[in-house]
C-alpha cells in the first residue's frame, strides 16, 4: 500500500476517517473509548475549576503504587487475624453480645466456624501470619497490618467498586484516576495508570478503573501480560511509520478543529491524547511486558517456573517493571471474577489462591527492596471485604464488610506493626476502625496529596476522592 492510497480514502469526511483509522490505531491506549456510546466523563465546561491543585501538595513518600487486589474477599480469620476465642466457640451459635449483622447470604444464624490453619509469629516484630502465607510471612517486618478495615457494601460488584472508587455506586473516578489527575505522569511512553488482571474479567469491569466525572484521559489502561499488551496496538500491515504519523497528525488537526467548537468535551481530548500515547506506546509497551529478558533467578523468585504461581507472578513482575519505567499506579488483580469468594470449601478455595499469590507477592517485595524501589513504591494488599466467623454451607464463609484486614508496605510505611483490631470472633472492627475512605486518604497522603485539597469541580461543588470523608491513618506512617 502506497502512501497515496493510504491517504486518498481518508480525505472524504471526518466520520469516514475515524471509522477507517479505528482498525489501525484508533482503539489503542484507551481502547474502549472508541466503542462505548457515551463516556463516563461529564465535565460541564473547560473553564478553570475551583480548588484544583496539580502536583503534590507536599513532599511525597511514594512515587508509585502497586495495589495487589485479592478479588472475592480473602478471609482475614485464616491468614492475618488469629482468633483464639473463635476456636473455643466453634460449632456454637454466635453469642448475642456480638450482634447479628445483615449478611449477603443470610448466614448470620449459622454456627461459628474455626480455622484449620496453624499460626506463628514472624520477624523481629512478631506479627502473626498463618501457614497459608509462609513466603509473605518472611516480610513481616515490612508490613503494616490494618486489622480493622470496614466498608459499606455486601455484594462483590458494589464492594469492589467502593474499594476502587470510594462508592458502592458506579460513576465516580477510581483512586488511580484521581492520583493520575493530581500528579500526572513522569513517563511519556506508557500510561500513568495500568490495570493487570488474570484469566477472568474483574467484577464490574472498567468502572473500577474509570475516570467518572473527571476528564476521561485519566482512566486506567487494561494491559495484557501475554501477547499484544493492548489490543490493536500494532498498525495494520503495509502502513509505514511515515504514513501512520501523517494520518495521526491529520486526525489530530480535525479533532482539534472540532474541539474548538465544542469546548469542555473531555471525551474528544481524551481521544486525541490516547492516539498520541498509543503511537509512542508501540515501541515502549511491548518492551515493558517482555519478561524473557529477566534472569532465571528473577523469574523463579516470582514463581514463573511453577504453573500454580506463573500467572499472578508474571503480573507482579510486570508491575515491578512498570514502576521502574515511571508508571504511577498499577493494580494487580488475583482471582479476577471473585476467585477468593469461598462460600463453600474454604480449604480448597483459599489453598488455591494463597498458593497462587504467596510466592509472587513475597518475590515482589524482595525484588523491590533489592533494587532500591521499595522505598519509593507503596504496596497494598487486600480484597473488597473479608469473611465472616460463622459458617456457610458447613465449610465456607460469607462476605464480611464490618471488619477485615489489609496491609501496606514500602514507601513511607512503618512496617512490623498491627493497626486496629476486630472483636474476639473477627466479625466487626472495634479498635481504630479504618474505612475505605481512610485507606484512600492514606494512599493519597503517601503520594504527597491532601485528599481534602485534591478536588474537581463537578455539578456545582468540589468533589473529592474520599467523598468529603476520611482521615489519614497516621499510625501507618514511618
């Protein structure tokens, strides 16, 4: 195909140009922008917005975030929060003194269920970790265990959404989008906010990394760890670099003319920027996801030599490579599609997912530390909620948003400590409760942003990532 033939059919109308170019480079960095009927961004105008502060408010402790999201709800009672009283009460009804929560599956009247795990104290700090996470336990002194987390949702869709966006209802920007909006990117060739999933789709899909009402360009990019990192990233065969650059320039010119007549349309600006980013990514993204060049010891550290750990291990290794290259916010999902959701067969379910995640997470922490990256990278572990102390179907546990465990490690975090606690049976947070908004405020703080000052003017008021709530968990800070 000659350059002349490439251009002639594209010169007729703007609509035809968009349609034809979409197959080659139109659906690149933010591919679903081009296939949705309407974007989630709903900015009313392009005038300067009150309360906006671009860049850190104070010196950041973290330059990057890696969020290890155990989707489905890992059981704190079987991994990080031992409860001797629960073992004594196992098989009995829950005492009335603990109250009866509204449960997702109506299991509040079921008998209490103990754990089959064995527990040991680890590190100089003596943190308790069960035998399901022996590799992570070796990093106990790096972990700030928050045992008193709580959230508002009962089901997976709303709870995953809240852990990502602060609300159980769809439509708000994700935390990664807020961080990208507030700080921008130091990498010109890769997205600032990247999402890595495993074999199944994340519950709720792209709304979990969407931009909501802030400009669409700040949403996350779903990156594939195998094959082409982003679908349709490569140009069609026969199109030269010169021809592609010419098409992109011509398309950008048409888009900007259109944008001049439709100010405040963040969808169009996001498209323009996504085209440009995609063009630069054609070289950078394949190199970033190419794990072949990593040494055999490094691959083994993440468990790439074992089919059980290979998939999540590859995503953890890819996360390290991305933050090395200046990516701001990386989310790694383990158990996409509610894999940790152990309503029955707790032993089988959690044995599988703990084996799949334990070595890769420990490998990530060790590798970041060895490369001097842990001091600048905040690592977060947890799911959308925990599991209840009473049984479901005799061998499983129900959803528990009233009290569960998450942990922080790395940049600016004081490791080797426990923050807060649940009650004696692990049902509710009782000491130093930490809501999702508090967690988000803390993450933003470590990135150098005051969650109350990071705002976006929308529908007549300044919106915040923490929905006008939340406080920094200062006990976690080093």
